[in-house]
C-alpha cells in the first residue's frame, strides 16, 4: 500500500463538510458505555445530533475496572447499557446496528481479536473512500478499531478515527484509562498512518466538567433520559469523589463535539507520537501528521449538549 503524503494527510485531517446531498457525516461509535458516566452522555449527544451526524453502527468496547469483572464482562455490560439508553430515547430503531466487541485486549501488535464489531467495521468501511470517509468516534480502549485494521488494512484509506485517549503530549505519563488498557492497540492506531484526531484527557478535555447543581438545573424532570443521566452521574460522583463539592469530567462528549462545529475545539497538526509500553510518549519528527486537539470550548459544548438532551 502506498504511503500517504503529508499533503494528502493534512487534507484528510480537515474539519469534515459532510455529504453533498444532506450535509451529514457518516459515523460509527465505539464505546465502553458502562465504564463510567460520560459514555452515556456521548452516545445520547451523538444520537440527538442527527441533523449533522448519521449513525451507522454502535460497537461495545471492552473495559475492566470496579464496574466489571473482566474486559469481556465490561463489553457485555456496555452492550446492554447501549440498549438501555436507546430505550430511554425511544430509539428502538437503532437496536439493529449495535454490535458486540472484543472480549479481551490485543495479545500483540500483530494479532487482532475477532468480534462482530471488528468484522462489521472491516466490511462497512469498504463502502467508503479516502474522499468520502467513514468517521469512527472511539471513546474507549481502541481494541475493536485496531482489530478491524489488522483484519483488513485497506480500511486505513477509507476511515478517519476521532479518539478520546491518552493524556496531553506534555503530561508526565500516558496512564489514561482508554490508552493504558490496550497499549498495543493504541500503538497500531498511532503508527498505522491512519488519519487520526486525538482528544487527550488530562491537560485538555479534562476542562469539560460539570457539577450536580448544574446538571440538576438543566436536566431534572425534562425527560426519562435526562433524569437517568442526572441520577447516574450524581450516584457515581458521590461514590468516588473525595469532596462533597465535586465536579465530574464528561469528557467523552468532546469526541462527538469535534465533528459538530469548528468553534467547539481548537487543534493543530503534529507528528504522531509513539505510545510506549512504559506509559510515556516517544516523539519522532519523521512520522506522519495527526490532528491534536489542545483546547475545548467547555461552555459552548455543554450548551449544545443540554439543549439537545432536553428536546
């Protein structure tokens, strides 16, 4: 496969204009939905933004923390949570495009994990082209996407990955949940030459926090989805935050926001770093370009989010 030139990569990393017919962008979402509380907001935000985003598939990603017994259990719980959210939104029509993902992380950078999600992406992406790509919004461990690339390398020229993962490039480590769970998969994404937009957590999108009083003001009593998001967030915060005066990062919504409006984020082109297994970045100025988000407009994003959730 011919290596993409810097000029071609820069073009593919530009803010998407959407399909000429309706201005919409075709997207799939890869999400560890039961992991925390921000994935539920991100999935709801995406579905409520159907004037701009055309959702083609939802993939359940593996995760392993206090909410799961294993990566496989985390994926299954995420799969079930996706259906729960679709029911709350009255979007049972989308249940047919939900796919189970990997039950484990990559054993190496040469071995993918077979799953319905990886198989669907490896097939679905072939319907697109470098001039009209499929956008992959990823907000969990990026195992499913890396597995699809290993399964069918041709999709690298037909998709653009928007990943919330890792910390800022000046942060002292890369011990961020999405990245550290599957470093091999992250190395594939950063090293494959695929068009990549990175939304780093600490130091960048960690600015997207909200509080109980703000959530209550905007969401309480508006609809079943809003009440669920409010209750779930408050319960999660009260269980794990160290102060009663808490704010909670809802950072996964920024991956959706990047595709919605250029004014929601600020970014620049950088050479793709190398996620190392010792949880640090290495840097090489000869590598391909990627787009690095270095700022998010928290207030504008939350205003748009709350308006859509409360429709």
